C-alpha cells in the first residue's frame, strides 16, 4: 500500500514537468511550421530601379517669355527652308518682293503669340491692320536676338540656310502688286526643319 502511495505522489510531481515539455514541443512545432510557410511564400523582390523615382518636372507651357527656350535654335544646323509666297484666292495679286521674311523659333511664348495675333499656330493670311490691332494682347517679350531674316526676291522667293532642327514660324508682309489695290496681308506659316535637307513650301 505504501509503495502505491509513493508512486502516486511521484506521478503527481512529474505531471507539471510533462505539461511544460508538451508546451515546449508545441511551441517549437508551431515555429517550424511558420518558418516553412514563410519559405514557401512567393518573394516579389526589390522594386525595379527608378520605380519610385520622382517624375520629371513638367514642361512649362504658360506662354511666358524665357530666353532659354530659344537655345535650341542657336545651335549650328544643316537645314534649309526654301519658301515662296502663295497666291491667295481672289482677284488681287500679292507680292513680298523686296520685303523681309522673319523666321522665329517655336517656343511656348512664340506659339501663344501666333495664336493671339493670327488666331492660329499653324498657318494664316490676315489683313495686316487686324494683326497689328492685337499686338497689345500678346504676351510681351523680345525675340529679336533669336530670329533669322531673309529678303523676298522678285519672284516672291526666299531662303533660310543653316537652320537647326526644329519648328519655325515664317512671317512676312504681302502687298498688292502695282496697279492693284487691297489691304496688306500679314502671312504666317509654321514649318519644321529637320534631317539636314532642303524643305520647300508655300507661305
């Protein structure tokens, strides 16, 4: 009987130790399972280079005059623009003979200016007085140091050599030929120079 009581007492004392062993085993097993699951989870890896780089600053297109916007047009070029004054529809014949043709580099400022003066940034032929009447509405700025000039010959033809790649606004005054009457016209056209070649066009 005493032997049985001693055995029961020993078993009672060992029970908490068994409980701790089971708890430790369960904890180790859970950690092993979590580690295995983590190892099996797909890894997306680091983000590709530049993914979170800040976007480039927006191109300013507010129409303000900035000398730096004209820098592209001052580079040496191999392009030639060869133009001829077009004959507008109607009975009056026009000429630009002896008059100056101006080539202005396209910038946000010059594009906005064409829209104000000529109601277009591509091509127009309007009474010169109407164009002048809108001068005060255009954004101020002095493009004179960046423009190119050529003379219109007796055949209403003009040439701009050695231009840099890019878009240019060609502008001239057209007058009625001798013996005819009508308003003077302000003529404008946007032309792109590129490829080191001669680009022929009607103004």
